[in-house]
C-alpha cells in the first residue's frame, strides 16, 4: 500500500460545480498535512495547510480526519482557472526531522 | 507566500558533465531545503532533505556521490549532478521551509536534459 494515495482522476466538471478530492495516508503517526496545486510543467504552489479543526479559504475547504486517515479538499463554484493537478502532502517524523511524502495528484479539468 | 528562486531554469549538457543547480530562499531563512525530481506524469520524488550546516539526508535509492548537496547558509542550497547521463534528465525542484514540519515553498524548477 502506498503511503499517500489519491484518485488520479481526471475530474471533469463544469464551471460553477462543487468538487471534492480525498487523500488517504497509511501512517497514523503522520504529523502535518498540506494541499498544493501544480500546473502543467510548473512547480507546486501551496494551496492550504490542513488542520484538525479544518480550515477554509474562500472557495476552498480542507478537512482532516485522523481516525480514518484521510484529508479532503472541497472546491466550491469551480472556475476555469482551477484546472490543475492537486497534490496532497503528508509529513512523518523521522530521526528528529519530518519527511514529506507527496501523493501522485488528482487532475481537475473545469470546462465552460 | 515566500519566494524561492532556482537557477538555471533549464540546462542541456553532454553526457559525463556535471551540472550545478542553485536554490535560494529570497525573503526568509530556510532551516530546511528539500530536493525533488519529477518525471513526466509522475509524482514528485523526494531525493534528499538538506538542513543548514549539516549533511543532507538522502532517500533510499538516491546516490549521495552522484547528487551532491550543499546547504551552506540559511538562504542557499545547491545540488550538483555529477557525471550526468541521459537517464538523469528530469525536472529538478527544490523547496524551502522554516522547518521540515512546516509548509514548503517551491522554486520554479530546473529542466535538465542530458544528451
């Protein structure tokens, strides 16, 4: 089983739709969680950190479920510019440091 | 978010040469920098974690003598691909963080093509 798993998609949705992605992780000792967005042939850009209490930033809401070991990202009122690959990142304590592990990403295509 | 630069943005070299990539955090002091490699349509693969003033920690399967990492200051880390071969052609991306626990800020990446 992979450490961090995401449905690769693609998720093909119309403008204005609400779409949700999940990301599961295998190690219950994982410490911190993030969502990044990566456009084609570009570097990842931080979308939001994910806290146990959940957090919201405009149209984006992230949740963490430690019991079931997954994080989620909800995008409301999708825009064409939301089309990208969404990566989840989970860090795990290792030898005094924290090692990040990326999921393979979920591809989102928002069409007119 | 914080700004991280990476240089060069792309490089083409002959097989057997060495290539040095610089990663700089421009507006904050990065205790930790990470180096990744990404092949087309694949996920980011962590190569090594670099902490300022100490030796880098390499992931399993990454040759430390081939991928030399130096993190001499809180704003600069370098990756040198020694004796590059065509199979080393990839997208190399660095990231910087206040600590390995915190969110990372990525550089724009370096596309390496080895002929």
